[in-house]
């Protein structure tokens, strides 16, 4: 399904709001959305929620033979998939650009930064090494997939335990989970991606763009850092022109954010560790009871409403006075309360469908009988009612009955001035034929 | 040393011009070849549905020859790395080319790496810039790219393959020299934040040097061409 395009007024609204340093969900320009991390029963399975964006990460391992030019290193494999449930626009064949971009960014962030010690994954040099596979699935897309995915990947890797292996001479023994406790991976540092969205040719900057903000942004800058303030990856995308000082400023902001997020991750990992050790219940099923996984809860948006009254007064005073028609109506009629919750003010302005019906009838005359049949069939009933309503003098008969007692009032009043002479001629000719013609066609349509 | 060869293919479909520019870094041998098809006619090659009503569509394809690296590459194109390079080139040139002047048309840039010794992205961008200029497509400015790295406390510009393989941080930067705006910034491997400025500065300085070379080559070529035309 193709993505619904963003309407111009929504785009303008978002851009205007950003210019005034306001975001739709009430965040400040450098604020992240709420991050929730939950773990599954297996080691290495986690779900990360960044606002409403959800990514599921799962780590698995396998013993394989190593690459020829890297005989003593384990193999890391990352894969991010944009599930079709994430957004209506994601379809199996359609996502390639975004998918390639995200996957490459994740690979570079996690693999090139050497966050995992691949040497420790070696079992028998040149013959057997561990292949660690990280699978990430995007479950819901509400902007900023990269950040959520990088957090999910690193959390899953930190949470994962691989089976213990011992080597005695030529013998390799792989212990199952029952025999020996599984061993965690050795992780040097935790690189976390921070995304910056640029608007209006780089004038405005937002951290952690939501889906709407992503649609109107000019470009994106992703900086992956760890808590030691080492930059692991920088990637600018979207065709924005950056200046050097913008990049440096972003890196400073990223440093601060990464420290916060790393603390959160550590806390979550510790909590889970504690629960497992104490023998408590863990896993997604546990989180379900607290409605943390299956429910989408909208949190109260912290919007500043202190100056709403003044703003409202300003707008009202600056607004144009209502048009004459409305003034007359309003002065004439007072609100009538029918029942609690239902009130009526006035009776609306004059219905202009009568004029439309005239033009429709003239069209039918012009158009040839063939194409007019279908039109007639559809417009028949509406034609009856509308024409009745259109005439001010005749009683208003609102019925959809398809009985033959059709009184078609000929449009002898004001045909449109644009119409040429010929049309009015046919119109004049038609009256006598019209009722008969219409009835016949109606039977044909029925 | 940049060699600008401009060969316009004769009557292609609808008179499209094909321009070839070859960017050759002497000595270490980094050769990239760029072909640009000029959007002379508002004809879309491939899917018309993707035409943008107000701008030109820029399509970039990156391919590295199987003999370009030390070991023979098995998949010259279609793998993720080539796709990513293509996307990055596209992003760079969409920012630099004045696409508003050619609505509903498509500009194709095909880059082929003949010999890779590090800094392939930079070589591709430089070659493509020359090709686009020669094709007569209006651009905001030259796009000059260079890679940079950081070893032992020193920022290095224009890394070779050996330096890249050593595993230190590498930065690829595409710059519009006149305004100093960065069209694309890409960095791999760990670099401490404090050193970022140094490395950025090194890459920017090297890109400006590349700009002087490109400028000289283009002017030379124009001079030769005008002499041949007998103006």
C-alpha cells in the first residue's frame, strides 16, 4: 500500500511549530521519547520501545568454520527487517532503499566499532568459531527506527548468553544449557545511535524525530557514540548541507544523550538479572500482565498551556468579523435545546442543490442517450428528491420511494449564463419528451 | 592527476549525451570512471511513474570491477555495499545538482571503480563531478571529496588501502568548496569526540586541494575544446 502523502497544511503546521520550538508531543528540541526495555524468557531476546516505535531483537549463535582471511575471529551478522506490520507503506518488494540504508548503518555502527570482542568467539582457530546473529524486527514505525534498532541490538547482545565450550587438545566439548551455565559475550562498549533531524535548510534541529517530523525534515544526521564519548559512526543522509560547527554541536549533544540511555540500559539489564536470579517470573508474559506489551498507552503530553487564554483572545480579536449572513441568522435565531447534548442554532442557509440539479439535467441532454442511461439510473432517485427540494414553492417531499409518480419540475428558471444558445434550444424542445424518456430509462436500469 | 575525457556518443535514443570522466590518482592507482547521461529531453528511462513533477530524479549506480581489489571480487554489483554507495552518491549529487531546472527528467550517474586503493567513495565523487560538469548539467558548485583518518594522535588525509585496513577511524567527506557546506559526512570506527574537529579539518583541507586540481583540469579542457572549435 502506498504511503498516504502528507497534506500541505499538516506540513506547514509542523514546520511552523518547529520554528516556534514546539513539537507535537510537547517535547523539547533535545528530548528523547520514553524508552522502555523488556526482555523475553530466552537469553538474547528483547523488545525496545522508543515512544511508539518498537523493535524486537533476538540474538542466536552457531558454530561454523571461520572466514578464510580471518581464521581466529568469530563472525557477526546483523539483519534488520522492516516488518509489514510496522507501517502500511512497508511491503515486501518496496522497501529496498530504506532497508539497505538502515542495515548498513547498523552494521557499521556495531561491527566496525568493534564493540564485541570477536577473538573471544574463536573456539578452534581456523576450524570452529561462533557465528553470532542479531535479528532485529521493526514492529511499529513511529519515527527514528535507527535509534531504537541500535538500542535493541546492543541490549540483546548484552543480554545474550552463549553455550559454554571447552577445548581439550583436539576435543571440543559443547555443553548444553543444563550442564553448564551459559556464558555472556564479551562486550567492550555500547555504541548507541542518536538521530538529529534538520529542518529549513539546517536552521532548526530536533533530536529523535517522530514519524511526522521525519516526513517534513530536510535531512538526518546520525551519530553513534558510546558513553566514553567515542564516536563510532557518523552518517549524514537526505541531502542536507551541513556546516562543521553544526556537526560538532550535534556530537556534543549526542554525548549527553548517550550517557543517559546507557544508564537506562544498564538498569534494565540489572533488573532482569536480579529477577532471574531470585527465581521470579520473567519474560514477555510477565510484562503482559502489566499491560506493557500488548497495550498502546498514550501518555499525557506535557504541553505548556499556561498562555492559552491570552493566545486565544489574540486570535479572536484579530479574526475577521463573521460574514453578514451569519450575523443575520445568529441575531434572528436563538439556540434551541432539543435534548441534553443536542442543540440547534438557526436552520442553515438556503440549499443550493436545486441549481446543481439544473446543470445535471442539462448535461444529460447534451451527452447522448447512451452514456446518459447509466447516469440517469443513478441520479434518478436523487433527481426526484432534489428537484423537489430545489423548488421553493412546491411542498417538500422527502421520500426514496421509486414509485412512478414523478413530478419533474422543468427548469424554466435561470439556466446558467455560460450555456450556449443551442443548449437552451434543446432544453426548450425537451420538456414534453422528458418524463417519458426518463421513465423508460428507469425501467431499463431496473 | 585528473584526465577528463569527454566522449559524446552519437545518436542515442532521443539524443542523449554520454560523458565519460576518468579520475586517476597517479602513483597509488585509484581509478574511477564515471558516466553521466545528460537529461536533455524530459524522457524518463525506466519507470515513468517515478518522475518528480518539479525536479529531476538523480539515479546513481556504483560498481566496482572484480579486478579492482587485491582479491578478485565475486559480486561486482548488487550487494549491500554497492547499493549503499549508490545511495550515498545519489544523496551527494541531489544536493549539488540544480534539479529544479529539469523537471520530470532523470539524470543517470554510473560509476565504475577500476582500481581500488582506499578512498573509493572520494574517487567516485570526484569523477562524477567532472562528468556532470562536462555533461553540462548545472550544479551549485564542485563537489570535492576526500577521506581522512586518525592514527597516533595525528589526523591523516586521503587514506590508502593499507591505512584503511589497519582498522583506525576513517572519515569520508564531500564538500562544496565555495560555501564550505558538507554534502555528505560518513565515519567509521571509534574516534574520540575531541579529535573530531581535527579530522574534519584535515578532510576539508584536502577536499579544497582536490578542488584546485579539478578546477584546473576543467579550465584546461574548456580551453582545449574552444581552440579545437576554432573560436
